[in-house]
C-alpha cells in the first residue's frame, strides 16, 4: 500500500548568492549552461527533509536515513514543490520546480541508529593555507577536516527562515536542523582548497543523534572518489559529522563536481 504526502511548497531562496562559489552567481552560472545562480543543493536537501521530520518527528532526527540526488537546478524565487510517496516504510521524495523534477531521494526510519566509533575516522585540521584546487587537493585516501562552525540562537533562527522551514520542533526542543550537516560537508571541500564554481550533486546521510542549537560542528572526511565523468571532475567523501568533538551526528557520503565542464557558447 502506498500513500502520498505533500506537496510541501517552498519559495526557494538562494542563500549563497554572495558566497565564494560563483555557481550561485547569475552571470557565472550562465557560462555553465544554467539560467541563473543555483539554490544550493544542501538547501534543496533541507526542503526534502521536511517530509520525513513531519512524518516521524524527533525519531527521524535521531536515527533517520535520507539520500538526495540533484538532477536539475532550483532557482531563487521559484516555487519548489516537495512531494513524497510512502511504500513499505520507505518515503520516495521528489522536488519539482518550473515543471521539472529537480531532485529525487528516499527517506526511511531504521529501528535503531548504527554505531560508529570516532576512532575509525581520523581527525585532522583543515589546511592552514588554502591553494587553488588541483588533483592533489582531494587525493584518494586523503583525510580532510573542516573548521568548526556553530549556528547559535540567532543564526539558527535565521537559517530556519532562509530554508523556509515551518516545522516547530527545532525551536520548541532547541534542536539543530539536519540540513546544517551537509553544509558542514560542503565546508570540508571549501576549507581545504580554493575552488572555482562547483556543484553539490548528492548526499546519503544516516543520522545518528539529534543536533542541538549551538553545537560546534566539524567533520572527519576521507576521500573515496576522485574521477572524471563527461568532462566534469567529481569528488566523493565518506565522513562522520561530529558535535562538540565527541558526539557523532551523522555518517555521510557526499558527492560534488569540483571542476565542472564549462559550456562553450555557439
């Protein structure tokens, strides 16, 4: 038996318009074949997380599994419809905007969160001096870290507004939104090299514990993929996102195009 959930409607907002990643800038993004600056994939994934949290509540934040793949861009100011269809305990999720399917994924609620040992993930600092990205920046087997980041009271509140989140559980229970965790994964890439325009294309995330507002978040990431596909250069990370240096929050498989193929004008 299947049941449909949604649509959950979001007025998409480009939170990274002024970021170092110029794929979120209208002029630069057009050189890569897009209509304008891209709404970050991590924010589209945050939109998607609304459905399983609305369905399973805090239990999903403590042990939920979600996977998202971004197939077409979502643009600033456009309506994004997040729709779900549940079958046999798995929630299939799609994000549609401008008549296109822009993201697909699944979410589920395992009976228990798997156990991960901090000692299995090497803790390293981000590089002291970033250099322009090259093939050695994300060498296979290399361990990468990210500078610690927090989203305390005002920042956490602003983040919820930016991603248009309407669930009350975060403010009521003092919890951090799980959309912050793939943001930390992005920071692993940013903190270790100076990149040009780049694109987050997908994340699989097993939540292990609910984050608290104001937690200091870091990641311990190993490069497990670095390859060329259709002229794009991809990197894949396997990582543990950690709160306050001691609490595993999520096990993540994070994929990005760190050197996209530029479109050639006719």
